[in-house]
């Protein structure tokens, strides 16, 4: 039997672990719902560790001897730990804004320079804000902090005893000089936190360390297993989907759409986009996460009496085909919780316009699906600079529906290649582990893990119609805040 790796995907609502071999076969898989899942504000890091241990333990039995490496993808957040690797206070989720106002005040007139250094379009939360908040509210607890980590960094530290982060995750601390793949001394000094709180940065495929004997017993591993650096779940998924391609934009479509364009060299990102070191090949990416897209479609499906978008599409599809582009004049804004890339308008809220008595559920749901695609096009247009040669590689929930993939191709006016692998972040974690422990070159290994791509070409007549509808949608929604 060929060797395999252990892949772990830590999402904000669930933890998944799988034993995956180099040909892409999943030998064992287990999913655990997060007990602390909720608003995305705070979570219990110790509880997360316990759940990850149990999830991994559910898949290693019978396969432990074949596991040659471990890779982890994880959601964005901050875990503050002491020297014993114990959490100091609650961990901060991606949506937590604690300390953000103080951070903005401290950066002051230096904000623009520091944002360029960090590759960010705006000041958001992250380790800098979390550290400021703790120092202000509980100085004694702040004095105990030895390191600020991302959730998956915390898990790797527990597994190996080595504290580190990968270059992509480091970009979300708010304190990284992304073009140098190192920490920004200027940002750290401006805020006045201790520079030693920021761990060494390494590549996503670098081996951080090996599992300790005690952790090996917990995980059911008979020997030391190397653990690679891993990365943020959206970027890790994009690595599986797009590899090192610079001729396409990866669209990881989930609750939001994460758009990633790979670059050979770092450049100033277009307005609203982030610049990050990439997980592969010493490259960089520009892109960002949109506001609610798939999440909005799910919300509207439930509101209209369906358990989810797939069922709503199945039930309403024939009527939506009859209605055609434009949803009979109904116009939707899907941003139920504010927009992110590319507009960054957190106060925006969802809306419907143009309704009259002849409209029904199919008009409403089609308008939402079209608006989701318009929002993605706005981000894609920002990243392509209208370069017609760039295609889209689509993965996630939208990729599972031929109807939605075709709609995306028509609205974007670009060829869309669909990856039907349902767990791109989990398989992406396996990719990093396989590549980092002596496997095939990354692009070759990615093709084996993700399988073939199915391509949809845009319909020229619908492209022209949707180009006009998109312009109208932008005019109607650009003034919202």
C-alpha cells in the first residue's frame, strides 16, 4: 500500500480530518461539528484542540503506519498563548473587532504606509488588534502572552512543540511586510507591542517539526510524523484548484466567494484587494473574500421555504428558465452582513427592488443568484484589469450545480473550468503535506488530488444581455452604505 498523509481542515463550524494517499484516494474521513461554532467572534482554543484530537483519532486507526506527513488548513483568527502553549483568554475569530478602534487610533497618519507594507486595503482585526485589546483590558494576562498565533498554528505548536506560522497566514496578523515575507518592524513599533510575540514565518510546505511522543499517542500515531506549515483554508483550497497558474483566477465559492489570482512578482494590488505571499512556488496573490454570496443564496432559499439552494434550484429551475436573464425586473443586493472585497462597505445590507404583484418565488431567487454572480464579477473585473485571456477555475458549492456554473460563465463573460472535488481545503491540506514531505511537484500532485476540470464556455447572446444587466445592477447598488 502506498504512503498517505493526514489532512485536517479547521472551519469555523466544523473540523474535518482525512487520510489521503498520493493518487487522491481518501482512505478514511471524519467530520466533527464545532461545539463553539457561532458568530465568528470568539472561541475556546483548548476545546478546539480537544476536538481536533478526537477527529484525527477517528481516522488514523488502521492507517497510522502509512501516514508520512500532516497538513492543516484553518480559518482566520488569533490565539494568544503562554510559554506552556496554553491559551491566554478567549481566542478571537475572523469577525472579532475587539481592539480595532484603538489600533486605528494608534496607526494614525502612518496608516496608509503601513497598509501598503502589509498588503491590506483597510485596517481590520487580527493579532495586532487582539494584543492591544488584551493589554488594555487585562494587563496581567497580556504579560503572560508569549506568542500570537493563528488557530492552525496553535494546533501545530501543540503537535510538535514548535511555534511558527506560514507566510500567508502571517499576512492576516496585520503586522507582516508581505513583500519581504517577514514581520513589519514599523507596524509593530507603531502599535507598541512586544516584537517577540510574533513567531518565525515559514513556507506552507516547510516541515515545522515532528509530532511529539505524547501527541503521537493521543493521535494514534506509532512514530514521529512531520507537520508542514499549512495555511488559511481559502488559499489552501485555491492552491489545490489553481496550483501555480498565473493565467486564471481561482474562485472558491462557499458562504463567501474567495477570489485568488496568482502572480509571479508582488505588485500593488488593485483597490480593495489584498496582496499575500502564496502557499506555492515563491509566488504572491491578489484577491479577497466577497460579502455573503453562497450564504445569501442559502438564506433566501430557506426564506422561500426550501431547505437549501440545491433544492430551490431543482424546484424553481424550470420557471427561472422561462423568466430568463434579468429576473423579470427584480433586482437584489445579497450582502446581508456588509460587503468586503472589492467595496468594503460593512454597513451595506441586503435588499430587493422592482417587485410587483406578478412576481413569484422564482423571480426572487433568480434575482438573488444573478446578484451573487454580479458581486463576483465586480471582484473578478478588479483583479483582471479587463484582460480577456484570464479564465476562472471554480470550486465549492456553486461548482456542484451546472446551472450556476453556466450562469457564472455568462455573467463573467469568461470561460469557467469547474473543479467538482467537494472538499478543496481538506484536499489542499493533503497537497501541502504530500509536497512538503518529498512527493511529486505541486502542480502534478494537485492534478491527481483534484481530478479533471469540466469547462463551460459563455453563451455570447447571454453575455451581452448580462453585461447590460450588470451595469444596471452596479448603478443601483453602488450608492448603498
